[in-house]
């Protein structure tokens, strides 16, 4: 089994947090999004994962590459790094890791998390995971026939076609066949909305007789923007609330109340504050005389005399004074 994780996008909807950090590396519940995604996929694969291929931008840096390889190795797999130098669409991103497209293959785009209680049906020719949503205009969708087989793939329909949105996780029994179809799009410059789309390759495969079935997850957690990521952090903390990994080492609590569930990293100092519920705090952060709920604070942040809710605070940021709903980038100072 192979897993390919395309994650080279700039994450514009997550700015300012993606100005210094790739979106899949933003932590939720104390772990980077991409690490949680890899762990969740390997749990449902039902067989050994041989390789996890990460498609990244060339400027992510050697430390990021090292961390990604370590994530793969933690799941007993080889980690490989591939580069997408230009954002040319989902099909192009996957083909940047063409060497990993072989045999049974899972493709998972790294801005989504999920919860599931199944083992993947690897006997199927293809499985496309979907979720019913109210507004599917920003997603690819599928249509089904009376037997539950996918009959159409439509990319970001502006008029209603279906409310079954593709969540960005796919299984292919024959990765080599997918590679052939993706290469056909690139060779013939076949684009939709200006990009090479995976859904076009899927539709070509369907027309040639490949049967795709929908996969259902228990819960789909989007990490596409600040509010969605804060909500995902909340749900992850609810799932993990009884795990010892939610508390780091050398935590100093001086007169503070912690309302679970919360993640608190190494060397965090809490002084006369109320923390929680649903707060994740990165390592080396200091919080004094503040009330914080439903928020993500990355490492080395400093918060004093503040009331913060539904917020994301970047690494090394300093907040002092009253604040309610923030999206603050790394190393920013806000003093009121």
C-alpha cells in the first residue's frame, strides 16, 4: 500500500498563519494536521503501508522534510519527498509523486481530517470518500446511480448537482492505471478552470469501466480556514480527551483553572488564568491573568490580561489587553 499526500499549496485562506508555516503543519490538538491525517489513514488501511510520499513546495525547508519523513517512519513506512514547483491543480500535484503511484494507493489532500470506524475495502477498484454538506459549491461532488455506484464527478458546481462533497481522500486498487490517466491529461493539456483536475482523470476511468463507490466517514473535519481549524481543534480534543499525550512535560500551573479538554505542551506556564475548554497551547508559552477558550496558541506565545475565544495565535506572538476573536500571525505584538 502506498499513500500520497499532496500538500504544496500556499494556504491563502489560512493567512496570516501560512505566511511562515505550511498549512498542513499547523497543529491541532498538539499535532500537525498532516501527522494526524497520516495516522488516521494508516489505521483504516487494513494492511501494511510501504511508502508515504509527501508532495511539498521547494521552499518548505530541510527541517520540514526531515519531520515529514519521521512521520512516515513512525507508521512503519518509508517517507519520500517530492516537489511541486508550480500550482497547476490536483492531478499535477499527484503526478509530482509519480514514482509512488503503483499498486494499491491512497491519495489524501492535507487540509482535511476525518474520523472513521471502518477498515478500507481494498477489493474495490476505487473508493472516493464523500460527505453530505449544505453548500457544495467549493468542493468537487459526485452523483450516484440506484446501485450506489458513482456516475459523475463535477468540480465546484455553482448550480446544484449533488450534495455529496468529495472530502479529498481516495483509494485506487491500481495506482499504475491512475498514473496513465493523469499523464494523459498533462500530455494533452486538458484543464478545467485553468488547472489539471483529478476529477477529469476519474471520469475518464469511469467511462472505461472502472467502478468507483463512495466511502463514508463518521465525521469530516475541514482545516481550510481559521474558524474551521479552531472547530477541528475542538473536535480533536473531544476525541482525545482521555489520552495522556494531551499534557506535556514541565507544565507550571500557578493558580490557574484548566477546564478540559485541553492540550498543553512542554514548558507551558499558566499564572492566575482560566484555560479551556477546547484550548491547545504550544510549548514554551506563558499565559498570565487571562481567560482563553476554544483557541489554538502555537509555541513561544505570550498572553497577558486578555480574554480570548475562537482564536488562533501564532508562534512567538505577544498579546496584552482585551481581545475576543483573533487570528494573529507569528511574532506579532498586540498591546491594548
